[in-house]
């Protein structure tokens, strides 16, 4: 009688670690809640792929990150950056021979905030109180990698700056309309702090004060802003 060998079932593969990539206010990378410190080149690569969610070809990524190098040396610099990524590269990147992108399970704060911003800015859709509360709890006060001075990053920084300012103004108006006057003032103040000469932000703050019933504060603030704007214009003439 033939001997039946037991079937050995391999243990299931462990799940990938939770990967959190933060770009707003500064760079941080966490694997399962533990912060790791990639090399500068690896940080630049991860940041580039985070602001380009569709991914880039390897040649394009190398040319963007190392524009002063010829194609061969830029490609070598990219391979070095890939080799020095912390942990298992497969937990961070989804790559082919030609193309690189972040792995699907990598959580990026910029992408999360943009999704919330898109919901706030879509005035065709009403926001129930629960959604409005979540939106008010989101932090739209931070710029995209504010300490980085990279030519390729500058357009992404400006795009996010404009998007978050529009979002704060719209959020303040939505909150005021819903009767959340204090939260409306707070959102408008964040917008004013981000750009002290942005007229729409100041008008949003005045509207929030009026929605809260603070007419004297609204008039006084509008007068102080007009004086600030007058001094600024005089200084430029």
C-alpha cells in the first residue's frame, strides 16, 4: 500500500508593514509606526514618487532628481538610492524594469489631504455634519516640504499651497453656513496666517466674524486689513 505523505502547507506570508509617508510640514517615514531615516537621495526619490502618484519611468526619475548629471551617472545615482531604501524595497515601491511608483499600501498625507480638499471644494455635493466635522479636524496649515528647495518640487509646492488656501476659505464658508461659527473663524485664521496679503482669505475671516455675530470685530478687522494693504502698496511704490 502506497504511503501517503502529509501535505505541508507553508505558513502564510506576513502582511506588509504599515508605511506612512509624511510630506506636509516636513519629511517623515514610518514603518509600522517606527520612524526610519532614509538617505537624502532616498528621501528625494520617495518625495518625487509621492507627488507623482502615477509613477515615473526610471530614466525620467533619474533626470529629474539629478539634472546636472549625464544619463549614465544619473541612472547610477538612482540605483544607489533604490539600494539604500530602508527595509524591504517591495514594501515601499512598485517597480518594473522601466517604471517606478509607490506601493499601493503606502499612505501619503498629501494624498489624504487632497482627497478631503476635493470633497470640501465640490460645492455640488452637500456635506453632512459628520463629514463637515472630519473636514474641520483636518490640518490644512502645513506647506509641502517647506524646507526643501528643489526645482522639480516648486510647482507641486505652489499647487498645494493654492489648493489648501482655497480649501480653507471654502471650508470656513461651509462651517459658517452650518452654524459652526467658531470653527469657521478658525479655518479662516489659518488661511490668513498662510498668506497675510490674500484678500479672499481676509474677506472670508470677516464673513466668519459676521456669521458668529461679531459685527464690531468684523469692522475692526476689515479696517486693520485695509491699513495693512495700504502700507504694503505704499512700500512697493
